[in-house]
């Protein structure tokens, strides 16, 4: 007897940008777009190689909840809703165009992509009739505030204006022109024939903290985006084995603890491999897993305004970029220190005798010998420790941190 049980569809968890797109495709907010990968549209879906030719698959959220099935129609990837996420702050404000029109038809529709100033609040309060502030909370669209910060700031302004607030997670697609066009299209869908105002803030500009904010809005902005030197910070030391990462990181951590201004979490490469990453090898895949784990923990520390000092080899550029993204998405600052001590000096030091073993072929895939190290081109500071004292080399890092307004040691 042959089994005829249907095979479950393969699953894929999209990026935060693609998840925002999914919500708007399904709610009708991106009309006339109803699918990913329409010709000429920035609303695309990246798929792993194993799904590149799958006829159908499921999109799941990061917790594994199936949100939609996707089928192919020519080159288009057409989603059909399975579930609507019921969680997330201010979910009740995520109205589809149909829901929003049922509630607020006849209003003036006002897109908001940053905290509103007192002048803007006064101008908007002077507009006659009902008003709806449309907070554009999608991934990367309003980069000066987090999505929840933007909604909180908009709600505070709305109280003074006498307006309603809805949240529309329109994401940035990395192209200002395309972003503005999509914003216009989305607003047209919500406003239909009602009055609407143009978008005031260039969507992808990081405007920093705006001047002239009312007290309530300013307090929300301060909480959401504290000054640089109070924000979460991840100091990421990368470099060859023996370059001096741990020594510099440890010296810095000690100074910070003596100073007593901030709490510090240290995630040293060797130490992490004995606990968080126990059992991982030095294959490319396992190294990437190791660095992403470190990055994930460091980003959570940054989310709470903490300071994490991490010092793995982290030989691959793309994984370092992933960590930068995790940290920045958590509202923290990522600061990359390349401990650029040359291989010859690291090998001369050979503190643990590993280079000698690697040269004899006793340790496979050894960084710098039989496994690559991709030199970072995005380092905030580069330090070659050859012939220098620890204090002297560390001073370069401290100067760069101070110059960036991040930390005074
Ligand atoms: N094959 C191979 N290649 C490189 N390094 C090796 C290897 N095997 C063991 N070790 C020891 O492990 C430490 C590096 O671990 P990391 O977690 O920092 O490496 S990675 O970021 O995952 O590439 C590294 O420690 P550090 O000297 O502190 O860098 C080495 O002591
Ligand atoms: N200026 C310097 N900064 C950091 N380490 C130095 C310096 N000069 C010499 N060293 C020595 O280099 C070695 C670096 O080892 P370590 O800090 O464990 O490197 P890594 O963590 O990159 O593997 C230590 O023995 C340290 O004493």
C-alpha cells in the first residue's frame, strides 16, 4: 500500500522588510500590487536556493507561525493569507485600507515618518474636520525612530492635534524615489477621494533628533533614541588569532569597570566557544553560526542600553555585517575594531602554540594558514599592535570611541 499523505509545504521566514511587505500585500494597502516580484516593483522576495523553483511554499514569522502560502504566477509570487499576527505593540492600530475607510472616511489623511514638531502640530491642528495621522512604521522607512517610538510620538502629537492614528508598516526598499512613490500609492489607497497631505520628511534620511519638539513628544523621542553615549554599544574586536583582541578587550573592560559608569558584558571568542557555542567546529558554517550567536546576544544587550565587548576572530565580512545589522536594528551602535597585527607577528607570538601545529597540518582550517581572513573595509579603527604596549595600542581605540561621541574612557 503506497502512502498518499500530502507532503507539507516547505517553509521560509522572510526578512523584516519582506514581512512588512507581506502584511501590506495581504491587507490591500499596496494595491494595485498584490504579489511579490511584480515587474518593475521594489516589493520583492528573496528565496533560498532550495525554494528557488518550488511551485508553492509557506511564509512563516520568526516564531514559525505560518502567515501565508505563496504560489507562482509567471514571475510573480502571490501570497494568500493563512493567519494574521495578533501580537506586537499597537497591533490594534494596524488597519487595512478597508477598515480604515470604514472608520474614518471623509478625514484628511496625513503621512507621518518622524516626530512632529510643535510648528507642525499647530499647523495640523488648524486643519478643519477629522484627521488621521498615518504613521509609516515599516522596516527602515522612518530611521530616526523605532516603529513603536514613531507610533508613541504620533499618538502624543495626535492628542494635541485632535487626530486619529493608524499604523501602516510601509518598509523602505533602499531607494528614496521608489520609497516615495510607494508611500504616495499607499496613501492614495487609504485616502481614496479624501484630502491628503504630502510626506514631509524624506523617508530614508536619518534626520537625527528634531528641534522644536513639544515636551511630551520630546520625552518619547529621548526614551526611544537616547544620546549616543547612553545608547547600547557593541565594541567588536576582529583579527587573527594572537593579534591582541582578547588582551585589548580585557584591558578596556577593566578600565570601564574601574570607571564604574556603565555595566559591561564581555564575550571573548575562546570563552564563548566553551559555553554558548560549545561543540561548534571551525568550518565556515560553524564559524558563521558562532558569530551570529555572539551578535544576537550582543544586540539584545544593546537593546537594553548595555555595553558588550566582543572579541572573536570573525573572519568573514558578511557575518560581521549581519552582526552590525542585528545591533543597529536593536537601536544600538556597532563599532568595529580591526586588530590588524600581521600574520607574521601573530605567528611569532604563537602564545598557544597553535600556529606551529597548524603549519604541521595538525589543526585543519586554521585562520590565516589554511582558512581565510577577510580584512574589514568598514572598520571604525584599525590597530596594529606590533612593537607597541597594550596601553599605547588601546589609546588608539579609546581616541576613536571618544571622537565618535560613543564613550569616554
Ligand atoms: N582552526 C582554528 N582557526 C582559528 N582559531 C582556532 C582554530 N582552532 C582553535 N582555535 C582557537 O579558537 C579561537 C578562535 O575562536 P573564535 O570563536 O574567535 O573563531 S571564529 O570567530 O569562530 O572564527 C582562537 O583564539 P584566539 O587566539 O583568542 O583568537 C584559537 O585559540
Ligand atoms: N600592544 C599589544 N596589544 C595586545 N597584545 C599584545 C600587544 N603586544 C604584545 N601583545 C601580546 O600578544 C598576545 C595577544 O594574544 P591575545 O590577546 O590572546 O590575542 P587574540 O585574542 O587576538 O588571539 C598576548 O600574548 C599579548 O601579551
